[in-house]
């Protein structure tokens, strides 16, 4: 059983190939932009061009473009290879990475990452890695005024901690990494490949004109 993992919801573009639980190969690049150009060549550079029996793709929240590219690529490869395609929440993976890096047992974590337009995606996870509420897109001031756990992970963790004066927070700078997919529990995965953008799209389609309208 081979598994291809794709994580493109953040500034990172990340792929990994597993043979059951064993990591065979991976590539992880913090690009900022350019996921569309980088992702397929990164997969093709894996052993057997990344061909797998199951494909796992990040669903977000995160970059609109990154999430769409990851899901579209996963679906296309799944169709071509006859592989099962599943999704996983990107912030849950960051929380799991943070707990693993702490290395002192299960811990509750608040994930805080870039959300675009000056906002951050913020989500709390309990010690078992289960989301305690949906991810929220907040301004830095809104994020600073809400309660959070003593461990904060993500690429905006340090900035959040700086706004919470007087609190002794442990900050872990982390982004999603496909090679750490095995840190997620089985119930993190879903067959429903619905993107979790975390906020409304930047562009709203115009309403269609009524039939026969000349306006």
C-alpha cells in the first residue's frame, strides 16, 4: 500500500511518498507562491513518479490557490491511477507537528497561521488533537483578545504571543509538512474533498441578469 501526501494550503509546497507507515521520499519547499508550477514536478521526482494506491490532500484552511491546486491535483492523479483520494485539515497537521516537536506527551495547542488580507487563521486543538471549534479568520487584535492555549503553533505564533503581553506562551514556528502525515489520527481523514477556505472568497460573482432583461 503506497500513499502520496500533498500539502499545499500554506506558504509551503510539500509532497511525501509512504510505503504503509514508512516514509520513502519527500520534498518540502517554502515557496510563498508558485505552487501550481512546482507541485506536479515535485511529485514526478518521487520514486515511480509518486504513483500510489491512496492520495491524501490538505483541505485548508489556507491559501485559496494552494488549496484548490492540491485538491485538483489529487483528484486528477486519483482518476489516472485508480487511487482513493482523501482529505485532511491543514491546521490539525500543524497542531500535531507542534506536539511532536515538544516531545513531552499530548498537549493542547492553538494554531495561528497567515490567513491573507492582514488576518490570521486561528484554531484550538485539545490534547488528543481534536479541534475544539471551527477555524476562525481574525484580525491580529481579535486573535489577541480571545483565549488560547499555552502552546501556540504556526507561522504567526510569535506575533500572536507578542500581542499577549504578560502571558508565558510557548511558540512553535511550523507549517504543514506532508512527510508528517502519519502524526494524524485515522479520524482526521475524509472522503469529502470540500475545501475549507476559512473565509469568504475575495471575488464575489455578479448576480445573473433576469431572463429578458435589457439592463
